[in-house]
C-alpha cells in the first residue's frame, strides 16, 4: 500500500521545503524551530476568497486580481472580530462579553 503519485510528490515537496526553511532559519540566528507553527491554512483561505470572488473566471487578469485584493484588504480592515481558523492550537481568542437579558421584547404593531 502506497499513496498516490500526486500525494507522494506533495509530501516530497513539503519535506524539501521544510528542510530548506529550517536550514535558512538556523543559519540566520534562530535557536529552534517549532514545526507546528508552519501552517498554510491562512494562505489557502486567502486564495479561496479570491476564487470565490472570481466566480467563473478561472484566470483573472492582474487588474482583476488587484481589485479583488483591495476588496479583501478593505473587508479585513472593517472586520470587528477576527477569529483564527485552522488546525493549530494557540491562545484562545478574546471574545466580547455578551450580556443576556430576560426582559420581554417589545411587541410589533400590526400593519394594515
């Protein structure tokens, strides 16, 4: 039993990339490397948003990509709460305190 050719090729590329990054970082003063900090989920999420904005356009032009990137930047700046996503563990996100009231809601008036 062996993984598919594409899976094996991806695994080899990942290992070579990690080894190259480790050599570079260790050669530039990094004392140790935490492998769980290497995560491409944010990158995949970013380009997934680009694909979603492009809809049926599989090959956007540079101008279209620039407009999409500006839109995504603007959305990021306007976001109120940023919740991290991915399969890595870290400090829990700070969530705003929500106060719940048991008082009844106001009734709406009937429209004629």
